[in-house]
């Protein structure tokens, strides 16, 4: 036999406002799932029933409800720690960006060597690509140049036509 529900759900917004938020957040799945959980609690479902409907564990459901009761809607938004700090400072990144803008035909290997020589920092090639994308730059395969092509090919073409 299940024990009776001891914790009540705080009604920070009306059920209609809750439904509107659910409709507007259909693309943000994490918040949407949490709002559905709160909606089921508004409708009178127990924590265990609401957790089962949104397919989460009971302890997670209690965490969500506690965050809702303390912070309202803001408590349902995921809180990310921010990840590992960058090996390069913001000033160093700006310096790197200026150096990279001087040329437009860098390879990831060359950028890796540049970072290693200039800033004494080692990055993987994958991370180099991530850094370059954050600068708004694009990576592409270089256009192949035929080593047999003469430098004055346009003039030769004009003479023959």
C-alpha cells in the first residue's frame, strides 16, 4: 500500500499559463518534459504517477518538484556547470584570431603547430576545428593547384583564341 502524498505542489502560475508554456516549448524537450510533470501534479497525480507518465525515476521527480516549489519555472531550466576551462585565455584567442586572419589557407596541422609554438599549448586536431568554428571561420579542403599550369595561362588562352 502506498503512503499518502505529503508534499503539495506550489501553483506559481495558472494551469492555463502552464499549458501555454508547454505549447511554446515543444522544441526544448528537457524543459517540456519537466513542465508535463508539473502539469500532471497540478491535475492531482501523485509524484510517483506523474514520474511514471514522463518516464523518470521517483527521486528525480522529487528533485524537479522541489526546484519548482522553490524557484518556479526558472527551477525547471537545466543548470549546466560550464565545462572545463579553455587552455587559451581570451586575450590569447584574440591574438590567435588575428594571426589566422592574415592568411586564409591554414590547415589544422599548421594551426596546431602555431598554437604550440606561440602559446605553448597542445590541442587535438578536433579541438582546433572547434576553436576555428568559434571564430566564425570555416574549414574546407584547399583547392588543388596543378603544378604543371603556367603562371601566364590566361594570356596564352587569349592568344590561342
